[in-house]
């Protein structure tokens, strides 16, 4: 089973796991994380 990667709406190269997206809330570039 693979983990879902969340991608920033402003930088598609910025990928994190669900737990990282929850802890950070908003991406470093100011974008939102979407699955």
C-alpha cells in the first residue's frame, strides 16, 4: 500500500505525507496542500 502524497497548490514539486501536511497546515511557499 502506498502513502498519499499531498502537493502544494503553488509548487507541484513540494510533496509531503498526510501527517506532514496536517502538522504544517500551509506549505512553505504559501500554497495549500491537496492530495
